[in-house]
């Protein structure tokens, strides 16, 4: 069987057959197979391009572009519009794969009936594409991301220019579809999330690249952005303050007794804090001032302070305190009542850990690997991290003392035990209505004990 293709020429206004070019079935098969091999190579090119381009970190793209190489500049240009880049790769890859399937079906139709040719071509091309057009090239791109991205940058730019009409069309259509369906164009966002960075840090510690202390510091930094002022403040019950009517000597005595260099000053009650004073200014004015002691006034030394809501994000608060040079701010609730205060040291401790002074106890004292004595004001999240447990973190409470009160639904007495799943918590030290210390123990292997019953509460335990 032969296939004949006429080549037409116009001679004296009439159409004649100028020549006949004939190809045998074997020649057609040969040309078709060569074409398929070329198309498989192009499919591998587009598939590996997707992996290489979108696995390359943004900071490396910037570095490669700054090195001044032409490929690096082209690479940066492609990555500048990731949505357009992805559409280019997908359009090119789909055109290639559809063309391969069509050619294979046509070749097999020379020897098989139409239905059989379609089935065989579909199975054969699927196998070829998966092996040589997807799996192998993508594996190579994963192992050689940077070098391969540089190598394919310019050919990929050429492909974008050749396919420009289709790329522009599908780029527009997909953006409109995302807008209509409410979908998010996540391709424009960073491929690195906070959770992935945390996992990288933990992996680095396991591999010995990052020390334990470094890992804890980095984790605190990531936790810092979602912490609010209420979680880091010194609560109102622990605040020491100076009445506005106090004289200089009384103010100095209060600072010394409190062990703080700076204290808030209030008028009438703690709900009306008018500023703060530093013991340095008090001593200087008392001992080296030009006025008599009877003329000394606390008002002259009071510095202004900020009042911030308890829901204030500490990341923003730190910036605000730094810009306004405020070492201390007062935390208030929605009714304007003083809830506590936050100092620059409190924010620093949230990142670097507790800074202990004198005989101050550790916030979490380990008794063994699964048991610790915890101060009541320690955040539940810190307890979870320290003991590798999963106590719930609710809006009603932030601290381990708040968790105990929330679970019990009432004031607790010293020695009472609250159990939650595989964790037993005993109120170790209670003063009036406050839980100062709690004994937290993880009972590994116990399941389903999410309850608080009278049998579990024994003040004499």
C-alpha cells in the first residue's frame, strides 16, 4: 500500500499535477518514530523545567541574577511572573503529549483497526511519557535543581515567545477562573512556609547542624509573631507601683523592696496609672538635686508611658516601644482597667528565654523526663513543648494555672489533681485564689482519660 501526496503548481492559469511524491508505510513509520522520540525529549524538557523552576529558592534566584550571568538574568525574569511561567510549561507539555498520542495512533492505524490503534497508542504513549517524559527527568531536576534551571532558562524563554498567543490566552483564562471561583493564586506565594522552616530546624538539630539551644531560640522567634501582650505581661496582682502622693524617699524604698529599677506611678488606684519613674532619677534628685528635700516632688520625675490593649501583638508592640523609646507599657482590658504591665525585658525573655535573677526559681523544673514542677504563670504552649504533651490552648486561658481553673470550673485547693488524657496536673502550691506552682506529669500509654471527677481530686494526695 502506498500513500500519494500531490505537489501542485500553477502553469498558464491551469492546475496540473507537477509531481508525485510517494512514501512507503515503512518510511512513514520511521519518520513517525523519530518525531515521537523528539517529542518525548521535549516532554522531558518541560517536565523537568517545572520541578527545577519551582524548587529553586527565591534567595538563590536573586544570587544567580546578581552574579551577572545571562542565564541567571533570564531565570530571574521568568521567576518574576510565576503564574505566566507555569502556564508556559503546562501549555508546552500538553501540546507535546497530545501530539505524541495523535501521531502514535496514526502510525498504528496503518497496521491495526482504528479502535485497537487508539487503545494501544494510549497505553504505549502513557508508559513512555511516565517513564521518559516525567519520572526520569523530574528525578534528575530534583538532584540538579540549580544547574538545570540555569541550563533551561533561555530555551524556556524561547518556548514562551513561540507559544505566546496560547500562553497569554490561558494565563488570562486561569486568572479569571480563580477570581470567579474564589481560588487563591498560591503559585505567586512563597513555596516555603513557617511550618516547613520549623521542620527544617528540627531536622537540623537531629543531624547535629543546629544545637538544641539554637533550635529553641529559633522556635521562640517563630512563636513571637502570634503572641499577644496578655501572654507576656506581669499580671496586676504581681505589679508594684508608687502612689502619686508618695515622697521621693518612699518611692525609693518601694523600688528597692520590689527589686525593680523602674515602677509605674498611679493616682487613686492602679486603674489610673499616670506614668513611671526610674530609681536612678529618684536617687539623683534626692542626693544631688539643688532643691531642699521639702521642695522635692515626685511629679517632676514621672515619665510618660503607653497604654496598650491586652490583645496587642507583641511583634508590633516591640516595634512601637522601640520607636517611642518606652521601656515599659501598661496593659489594659476592653473596659480600660489595668491588667498588668510589659517591659522590654519581658519581650526579650519571650525570644531568648527566662532571665533569672538572684534566687528566682526556674519556670519549669524537671523532676524526670516526663514530670516537671511548673510555675502557674507559664504558658500552656511552653509546657507542651517542654514535656512533649498536647494540653489544649484556649482563648479563655494562656497559662497552666488558667488551664487548671478552666478544667475544674472553680477554685482549687492545694493537692487537687486534674487529669486530661495522658496528663496528670496537681496544684502543688496555692496562695489564696492563685495557683503558684503545678506538678505536671505525662503518663505515657494512657488513653481516653479526658475528664475531671471527684475520685481524681484528693487534696491530701
